[in-house]
């Protein structure tokens, strides 16, 4: 009995079944992106409740050289991303390796470690503002025990960015820990046991076996966390609002001010496109590093 050739509906069914997802993707992703691109080459003004749009990309480009807050925002963002993500990777990796060697209460310890990532950002901002308070904050109370004077953690430009980074590290170390802990738990036990039988010490096993095997997971964790760090907004907004001056103003907060305080929609859109291109470039570089780690 010969099979009848498949009909048109049967042959195209895989494409029709994907159509709803494609439509949702276009509506929720591509359309806003195209709209952002159109905004980035236009200027907007509102008169009498009516929006007037003018195609003038050069006007938005001129703002790049005239914007006094752009350079500090970029520098602060790069410092924030590099320092915060590096500390989070180091602490998260150390916690993942340490907890993986615990024989009892491993589940309880893991639950306690991931608690900070479950706290809402508003609660984090309120809690840490109280801890950093100049008059009765816990940090200044601790300094007073040793006879040291209080520090204006969030109001002094020398300490403000470091204080914000400390909050970010506390909040996001559990994210790195979860990724790397899963990777450590998935390491081949026979390789580690063979090294121990051959007389390798714990430090040697960690350095020459565990860390090289974790390199792809570390690269993935770094990529994900760095992307999120580039977009950090809520913590800075709630703690310092970018102050004092521009000491803690990150690019995301600067974008917020351009859009909603200065009402400069065209320049804000062009700045947003620039940030997107920066993140995409970072993704491409990280992808190569990840592939190199996997090959190694």
C-alpha cells in the first residue's frame, strides 16, 4: 500500500504552529526596537498637547558632545560592572566550591545563601539606606566601637560608588552561586578522585582540575551578570539617585533623567541604541571567550 503524498497543510504545519510565537515576538520585541530606532533619528517637541516630530539625526548627535553627564555615567558604569561582577564571581565561586564539599545540611545552607536575591529591590534600598545612615546606621555604630568617627557612606563622593557596589554584591552573589554550584555538582567525580589517589592536595585539585573544568560555567555566569549589571537602575535610584553630584550616576540612571527629567526623547533614544550596541558588542566578545573556555 503506497503512502499518499502529504497535503499542503501537513507540509506547512511546523511553520503555522510557530506563527503565534513569531507574531508575539514581532509585536513585543521588533516593533519597540524599530520604534526606538525611528526616535533616535528624530527630535520631539510638544505644543498644546500635540506631538511634533522632526527627522533630524544630527541634532541628537550633537548632544553627545554637549551632554556633561554622559562621560561620568559611562565611567561609573564601567567601574561598577568590572568591580561588582569581579567580586561577585570570586565570592560566588568560593561559596560554590565550599558548599559542594559540605556533607550535611547542604540544602539548608544553599537556601540561606540565595535569600538576598529574593528580596524586592525597594526593600533592599530601604534596608541598606538605614544601614548606611550617618547618625544611627549599623556601619557607623560599628566604627564607633573602635573610636572612629562616622562616615557619610552615601553622601560622600569618595565612598558612594563603593557603597552602592557593596549592595549590588550582596544582592547578586546568590545568582553567581547558583550557576557555579550547579556546575560544581556536575563535575565528573572520577577525575577528582583519581587526582586524590595520585596524591594531589585539595588546593591542587581545585587549581588544576576544578577551576579549568568550571571555565565555561564561569564565562556564562560572567556574561549573564555583566549584562544585568550594565542595566542596574533600581539600587542606585533608591540609594543615591546618582548623587552626590554624578558620583554614582550609571548610564541607565542617566537615560532615565534624559527621558523623564530633560524630556529629550530623541537624544534619549539614540543614547539607548548606543547602549544596546555596547551590550551586543560585549556579548560577541564574551561568546568568543566562552567558546574558547569550552575548547580548553
